[in-house]
């Protein structure tokens, strides 16, 4: 593997190229360190727009950008595509699928994965959406079931194929259920003349008494009002007990027959082995101090969603959003240089820039400091912030053109089944023979 390193300079090894990892690496440009980024993919994913890939609003490559393009010209940066298996703190090495890598400073920025809360049956049948592959699986499966519904003779099976349940009422769940409702309200009858709006049902199931529970009461109420007006059926204050691929059972006694359950109900830290159980806290996150250093270690750090920095200001840790990862990555770069120079470190302080969530075209909510508003202005702000946050001019242009076309047509050309998804094997298939 490519492990070029200056003998006189310390090596910073970053595991994971999410928002935290790439912002840390960028901030170390032209610093007296060698940066090595390890990731199992060769691209960065803009996760906030994964649901639009799943719904066919934009193409998958519009939200992904190669690491090597991001860091073109950064001479102290190296990237290796590999799987990180184990951290070896006593040896100051990381074991990967390409061999062992030594480090002077190790930063774990592996992000989070879907949390099914230990329910294996749900995990075997519900569909998660934490990466590009999973988003494409949802797109294929959704479109396949719409095609099946057109020719299905059994009324019960047809109804199950056209019933969609989103579990989780956070931003991802709200945005996903809103997109499904828009598909039903504006596209279904046009693209599938034998189907009508009344045939397709969209449910949103959330354990908290409100949707968007992390946002203001105004944003929560406004989002729920939008969803209900769009025809989404909301179940608040309940939990999914089981799902066997056909029947979804809720703990209030409700049973929904559906072939489509999209899981956005929780996340848990994703990390390689090697750290003791005592280093972990709730949600499989790593306990860190005020400079994102892993408790009990001098040279291992964790940033972003996998980190749990518990402070009086953030008793539940830094919010698991892009801004938290970006800010911790940028701040850690400064502290690594301080540590190298034997200087005092600076404790991290999270700056809340606000929260945004979109429900549909011209429908969004915003909490910006003490301002709470919704509607067209919030929707335009949401689009601007997400567009500017994308990596790469080509991605910004591609997404802007897709959004502009969808705004005027209420439709999209991206609903192609380019790979079939087999619900039994939970894998893409080359053709229809196993479906």
C-alpha cells in the first residue's frame, strides 16, 4: 500500500472520509504532517441528499465526489482505499485489508450506521439508507413494486405493494415521507395510468410524540401540518414491534400490510475493533474529552457521529449533523498542531448554525438561532445551503439542473431501474429471474 511518509514529520491517519475526515485533512494542508486517509470507498458522500437519490430526484454521482479530486494539489495528503479491521493502540498501528499502517495521531471519523435496536427480524426486512448503495436499493425496490402493482391480480398484494412506511420522524424520515407523498400526488397517475392517488398510501411512524423532535415546536408543528395536508398518515408516540416482510406491527395494536418499510429511526456509531468496551458509550459511540481525544489515550481521537463529547452544553453529545462533524474536524486540526508543538490545546465549543428540513416543493422549516419560519423562504434557504455544501462544481451544477427541472415539471427522468433489488437476498441482481 502507498504509505509514503517523511521521516521527520508525524503521520496523521484518518479513518473515514465523511464530513469530519475531509475537513480535518483540508485544515492540515501545508502543515508539517503527513496525512493518510483510509476509506472503503474512493469518494465522499453528501449524506443529507441520499433520500433524493432514493426517490429518483437526483443521480447518485451528483452527491459523491472522489477523494483524489478533493485533495488534488495537497502534497502532504495520501489516500488508500481499504477496509480498516482493527486498531492496535499498543503498537500504534491500524490493521487494514492492505496490511498494517503506523500512526503518530489516529483519528476515527467513521460516522454512523443504521440502528435497528437489536431487532433482527426488522433488520432482515426493512431497508436502511446510510450510503449510496442503500439509496439505490430503495430506488430500485420502490420502482419494481410500482411496476408489479400495475399487473398484480391479488387486491391484498397490490395494496401491500403500494403501501409505504417510513419509520423515524427526524429530518431524514420527514423528507423521505414527503418525497413519497409528492410522488403519489404528482407523478403516479401520469406515469402509471392504471393506478391512482388513492391506491398509494404513505405512513410515517415516530416514537416521539412529535416529528422533528430535535427542532423547535414551531418547526415540528409546521412539518406535521405539511405532511398531513400532503396525505401522509402519521403515527406518533408509538414503536414498531415487528416486521416480517408483509405485516408491520406497532405497539398500539396497529397492523399495516406493506412490502415497503424504509428505516430512518436511529443511528449507531460505526467503528473498527480494537478499543475496549469501556471507551464506548450509548449508541456505540466513543467517549472523548473536550478536544475529541478518546478517553484513556494520548494519540487517538474521534470526531463526527462516532464521537460522544459529553459536556454541560452538550449533555447528549454534539448533534449528529454535518455541522458537528465539520466543526470538530476543523478544530481538531488546530489541536493536533498544538500538541505537536507542545502548546496548550483549545477545548471545542459547538456553534449551532441552525437546523433546516424540507417536506416538499416550497415546503420547508427552519430554526436559525431565535428565528423560526417555514414555507417558500425556508425551502429556498434549504436548497441554497445544501447546494453550496456539495463538493465539486459539477455536482452543484448537476443538482441545480435536476432541481430546476423538477420544479417546473413536478417530475424527474431519474427513475430508472438500472439494477434489480432482490428482497430475499437483499442484494442487487443482474436481471429479473430471481424476483
